[in-house]
């Protein structure tokens, strides 16, 4: 009996040793799989981050660079994220494709001439001699992983910049105004409103901190729809810092900025500080320099129609009664608070119920002041400083005002929303990842 027990113990000990060995090998395999899997997932995440950074850099650079230079910039950013001496070359110039993003089909369409989209593929693969190595998987013959990451970015224009009032400073609007569906009001400081305003469903009123909104004691009760329109957020109004650059591009006849309706090859000089109908030929571009000589104002005579013209001056610009701007860009490089001003009745854009064409754009390194009866029909006002205006009650349909300072508007206005008909407005692109 003692011998049988001894033999039993010997047999059990052998079975236990075999099981322990099996368990150890299993744990090593699971541990090896976990180590290798974690390593490749970390490498994949880093490669995706590199593709994202390279794509964003490429599209940002493409705004001002050739396609080849923008691709080189993407490669430079990728090398900064993943140094080649540690990770090999993850992004080459041929991995950077410019094109368009078809949102309906959710598909990228390559086009080397495009500035609106980019697709970047980052790779760690055997062909580039930079695959991701394995550790314990080498025991079963798997020496490396081939991985890649794709990032696609596109440009877009925020809806608030297409139609609405956008300012770094306060947006101060008074009473009895109607804001149509789609219209947007944004301040990086705060929005100030008086009573009896109506905000249709679909309007947006946003600011950095909603608790900073300035309202009368009647608050939301007398501002119908305001609570539903409120959004919180602050963002970089990129176009403000680019106004000087945009003016420079216009002066240099940059094809990306000059409108199609200009048919002449260069600028002509206006004959005097008083601009009459006889001075302007449709399709022509003009300049006028005030310099430091006495009067620093370029004045548009009564009822002048500026039609298919670009006009750039270092003067302040004054629009006399009845001046109308259609298919026109008017630029004042003055930094004066009233670099664009009209005592009454300026019409910015053609009153065509949001039809294509006919819009006008005013730009300045200073501010704008329109104390009475401003009409805007598919018009854009861009100012480094403040914009002050009082609009005609039914004279706003398709308005975009962007100020580096404040925007101040008065009462009894209907802010109509177009959604179309502002195709010639000037934009500085924003970027978003789509894939």
C-alpha cells in the first residue's frame, strides 16, 4: 500500500510539472502577444498623429504656397514628429495629395491644383525599411508589422463669417430688430442687447462666456427666441489678422483675390479726390494716393454707381448720398476710425433678392461709421477696428460684418438671411479633419 501511494505521488508530481510548463508557455505567449500588440498600437497612434499634423500643415501652407512647397512642409512636420533616425521616413512628398472632399459621397477626389483639401498617408512599412519590429512574436516567425495611417483635411468657412456680425470686441445691438433663420451674432468678448428683439429658430448668438451677456431687466422675456439661439465659445477670427495681407494681394493683382469682373491688366490712377461717374469704367481697377497732403479723403459724388470696379486708396473714403456699390471692392488703407463713412443712404450690393453676383466688399485697416440708412444686399464689411452703423429697416439681406474691434448697431432693423448670393465675399479658410 505504501508503494502504491509513493508511485501515485510520483505520477502526480510529473503531471503537475507538465501542467506548470504548459501554463508558463501559455502565459509567455499571452504576455508576448500583449507586449507586441501594445507596441504596435502605440506606434499606430503615433503614426496617425503624424499624418494628422502633416495634413493640417500641408493645407495651411497651400493657402500661400505651391503644391510642391506645401508638400515639403508636410514632410518637414512629419520628420519633426517622428525623426527619421528613430522611425525612418514616414511621409514623403508623394504621400501628400491635394484635392477636394466630396461631403455627399464621403470621398476624396485628387486634384493637384486644389487648395481646399489634402490627403496624407504616413507609412512604416518594409519597403521603406521602417516597419514596426516585434519582440516575442519573432519566436513564431513574425518579425515586423507593416502599418499606415491616412489623414484627410478640408477647408471650410464658418457660417457666422458668411452672414452675420462677428467681432473680437463687444457686439452691441439695440431694440426692435428681427434676426432671420441662419443669421449669426458672435463676440469674443460679449453681446449686448436691448429689448424687443426677435430671433427666429436657426439663429445663433454666441460669445466666450454666456454669463457675460448684457441684457435689460426684462431679459429673455422681451427678446423672443434668444435663449434658444445662445451658444458658448470663442474662436480665432483669422480674417482680421489677414486684412493687410488681403489688401497686399489685391494690390499685386493676385488672381486668387482679384474678382473675375476686372478685365484690365493693372491699376489706373483716379484723376482727383472727387470720384464722379465719368471717372469709372466697368471692369477697371483704380488707385488713389492721398499721402500726407492736406485733405486725406477720397469722396464719391452723389448717386455714383460703382459697378465692376476695385478701388484701393490710403485715404479715408466718404460716400455721399445715394452711392451704390455693385460687384465692387473698396479698400481704405487708412487706420482712421472712420476710414469708410457715409452720412446717409449708402447701398452695399445689388438689391436682387440674393441672386448670384452683385455683391460688394469694403475693407480697411481702420474702422467704419455709417450713422444713417445703410443698405446691405450681399455685402461684406471687414475692419481691423470698429464698425458702427444704423441700417435701413428693410435694407439688410445677406450681410457679413467682421471687426477686430466692436460692432455697434441700432434699432428697428430686419436682418435677412440669404444663404446664397455672397459667393464673391472674401474668406480666410478654416480647417477640419474629415477622415
